[in-house]
C-alpha cells in the first residue's frame, strides 16, 4: 500500500462534537458558477412567459405557441456555438407521438430542443443530460389556447438550461454534455419518454440525467413560508428497472438507500454545497411528489440514473392555474412570483455538479466488499475506471442510520482494509482524477467466493 491517509471530511455537523469543514474549490469551476446571472435568468423567463402559451398542442404562430418558444431556445443555443470551438451543435429533434385517447387526441408532431457539447476525449463515450420541459399549461391540461405563461413550470428550468449552455459551452470537458429542452411533459412526459427510449435503443453510455423542473419559487402558498436557502433533489430508492438479480443483491446488502440515482443525489449535495453558498440541498427519498410527475422518470424506467431538482417550497396558486384574481388572490404561473436570486443559486449547484461529472474519470469498476468471513474490519476491492485516469480513490463510509457519507479514506491502491465492521457501516468507492475531481460513488457488491 503506497499511500494511505484519512481525510477528515464530515458532511454533517454532529450536535455532540464540533467539526471543522474544509471547503476546496476548483478555481475554473468556481469562476463558471460566478458567471451565472440572475438578470439573464429573469430575462429568459420573461421572454418565455411572453409567448402566451407553450402548450404542447398549441397552434403554430410567429410569436405565440410552443414552436415559437422552441425556436427562441434554439436561437440562443445557436448563438453560443461560435464560442465553443466547434464543440457545440444544436437542433430541434422532431418526432411523432401517436394518439393515446387521453392527453394526445391525434397523432402529433413534437420536438425536443437539444444542444450537444461534444466531449474532447475520443475514448470517452460518456453522456450526461441536463434537462427541463418547455411546454406549459393552465387549469385544463387540454386547453391549448388559454394563457399559460409557465414562468416557473417550467420556464425556470428552461432558463437555467439556456444559461448553463451559455457558460459551459465555452469550456472543454472530456465527456459529452447534452443540454435538453423537452416538450410534452404536461401531456404525459412524452418528449422525455421519446428521448429515453432513443438513448436505450442507440445504446448511449448515459451516465446521469439531471432534470430541473420548477426551480424558481421560494415562497409557499397557504403556509406562507419564504425561504431561498434550500432546494430538493428527488431520487428513486428501489430502481424502477430493477432485475431479479439486482433485487436479490439489494435484499442481501440492504441497499434500498443506495441506488445509483440516490448516489447521484448525494453527489450533487456534496459538490453543489461546496460551490454554492447559502443553499442547502435536501435529499428527498422519493422519485417525485404526490399527484405530480417529472421527466426524469422515463429515464429511470429505462434503467438510467436520473434525479429531479425542484424548489423547496411550492406555490400552488401559481401551478396549473388560470391567470386570474379571485378572492383577492392572484393566480397563474407569472414571473412576479419568481425569486431570481434563488434560481441563480439552484442553477449554480447544477453547473458545479455537471462540470465535476464531465471532468472526473468514470466510476471504478467491479467494486466489491469481502463478506466471506466474520471480521471487525472491512475490505473493499475494485478495478480502474473504464475511461479517464484515476490518481487515487476514496472509500466512503457512513453508519447505517445516516443518509450522507461521514468519512472518506484516500488510497492509491485498488484495495483497502479499514478497522470498521461491515455489519455496522455502509461503504462506497469513488475514483479521483488528477485535478481532484471525484466520480460518482459506487455501492459495493458482496464478494462471497
């Protein structure tokens, strides 16, 4: 063992013991985060709300409707291509959705606006998707003509995607990033479903999907809570696409809280809070909210790692409502309900996390924990990442009752034995690149023979 030392990094402050937290930031990533403009985000949101409606089934018109709004987003993407060094390309990927006798009355032509930032490493086929939906709705999901400004749902997510593309397209990353603005979310996640099935059929090495849906409001209806210091990340526990073999291993290891999507959520919390001050990432152990759905779900169904980023407090007077004043209350998803400084911070955790993921080596392979004998020590083994160069590895550890990793052990070997019982702790392994960028953590499989 050439080099082994314990890095004292704790992600939660114990009420019983004061701990020092060291925050180290990559200067280039920190600079990108600082370039996010609340003014730009506000302008994008107001422009999007100005299309009157962005309903998926709205009629084509020059200044109203979904196609006009998609062209608006595409024009922004196109304007960023010149500063990308030829790495950024953008298009509207059109497709036909068959009638479903529910929310798609006839066969309909839909489109996803996609800007692809090509990775610089020819041996790195990884793809990362960050997405939002551009379609909007009012009270009736089938009313394609009524005003549906959709400032927050999901103009906020679309604005974040545009701003992220503006900033990140100027930089080079080894892996490929797709900035995606889907349609058909309110009609049944149609655009995301099409893209997820396409990724599956074409065998994309899609590592992670970050869905941003409603990230611009900081005040709740009814309870009147105002708080722009917290944001939620929803992630599945038991994978939707779990096989019988995966289920058997999960039951054996009690890994219900360690799906790949949950590891992604933990990763975003750690990296996001490292780069964005005054914003706490709250991990919500559900795939999504009651009576609502999100575009990350079709990716989860296809077996991909996917999470949803969403505001902490929701204003239901501004969700799926007709624009009106009733009993002195303003209804409708209007820009005046938005908190653009809050939105800037949420955009920042996305940027930092995405930049880390696309820069770091891929995850270590064949991660396992030796369970062949009784012992009060734990031995983990793994193989090098498939792509990228790992300078070293972190073995992460937490008590079984804790949600976040509590300690990191650094080594430059491919195995590590530590004096903590595998019966009392959960473990995972991350690859660490030359620049200190960590991959997502991999929960170990049991080594039984």
